[in-house]
């Protein structure tokens, strides 16, 4: 199966999530190995996901947990009383 | 996310409902981050997100009786967090912004193509360490149309699986896949300028970070 670039882009997400069937996977890999553009698209998309998964991208405010449990405790006291 | 085992959790819930309400603190501890980050990623406002996370947890406590255990507790909780985020988004949003979302349909021929690069060099992990880049990502996520943002937050930030994401948002798995793909392409497009400027000359063309 030969894919053009646009077709490959449609499968980038599926590729990164390892959800392509064997035939599509082989076709995407073959194309990407020979296509500088699609290889760059794939790498840059993967970089976005690496960055997203980094715990430091979304950090908790200092003292968040303490304040949460305090407020929760106050709400719970209010309901039982 | 380090969750308590399901049986442990079920036992905790049973005891909380039987009157040991103090145990609710223990039940939610593994999910504090999940709830806050979900709301923050949607709203991109720390104060709103913290207040929203507190409200969501209180709401979860009040409605714990209605948790039936068909879904995972974390999925149920994230649904509450998402609803809290939506509520706050509606409150702060103008009608003009709202109508923007409506025009973007899932099945139109919209342009969800990535940014095409011809001079890309795979960038080293150190470049991703930059704080500025993380800020740009937060901004780009917050700027996604809402329905794409929601799916991206649950799948790629919270790392829920497709089925959990579908359940939390009340949509089917196919739609989760479509929206996630589009969200990722939009983010790639938005972030490529920043990723690129950080790229040094040279570097491996085919280096893969994740096998």
C-alpha cells in the first residue's frame, strides 16, 4: 500500500497510540522512512505529547492539598451537624 | 496516577457511606492532581481551578451515594471535575466565543492538517525542559476549541484510556479518536514555531524517543 503525505497525517494519532492495523502500520512506516516532511510531522507531534505528559507542565499550586482537605473537612462538618 | 486498588476503593466507599465520612479524605487523595489539572487545563486559571477542584470534591462527597461502581471511581470523579470546569467556562465566556465552537463540526472537511516542516531536526530532550515551552503548551491547550480540549485533557494529560474518556464525556469512542487526532494536529501546528527555534543544527534525523 502506498500512501501520500495527507493520508499519512490522518494516521499520525493512530500511529502514536499504536492503534494501526499491521498493513496500515507498515505503509505508514515505509512512507515516513522515505519522507522528510512526514518524519518531521511525526517527530514534532510526538514532542508535543512528551511535553504534555511531563508532570512539570501542569503543576499543583503550593498548599493546594492542605487547602482542599481543610475545605472538605469544613463542608463535611457542616453536613453532619 | 497512583490509584488505590479497586477493591480497596470499594471498601472505602462502603465505609464512608456507612458513616465513616472521614475516610473520604483518604479516598480522594490519589486523585487530587487529576481533578485540579483537569479543571486547570480547561480554564487556565489557577484560582478558578483550585476553587473548582474543591467544589468538585465536595460535590463528589455529597453524591457519593450515586456512584454505582459500574465505572471506575476515577472516571466518575473526572466527570464531576469536567462538569465543574464547563460550568465555570460558561460563566466567564462571551457568547461570541461560544458560537465559535459551534461552527466547528466533527464531520466537516475542516483543515486539521499539521504544520509542514522541511528543515526540522529532532530536538534534544533538554530543549523540552524549558519552562517557556511548557507555558506555550498550556496556552495552546487552553485555546483549543472546547470539545477538542476536553478530549485532549482526558486522553493526553490525564492519560485516561479511550473508553474512560468516552464515558466521562458521554460520547462514543470513534468521536474520541477523531477529536483527539484533531486536537493533536492543532497543537502541533501551534507549537512547532517554539519547538523549532529551540532546535539546534544537526541532530539525528530518525531518532525516536519512544520505542
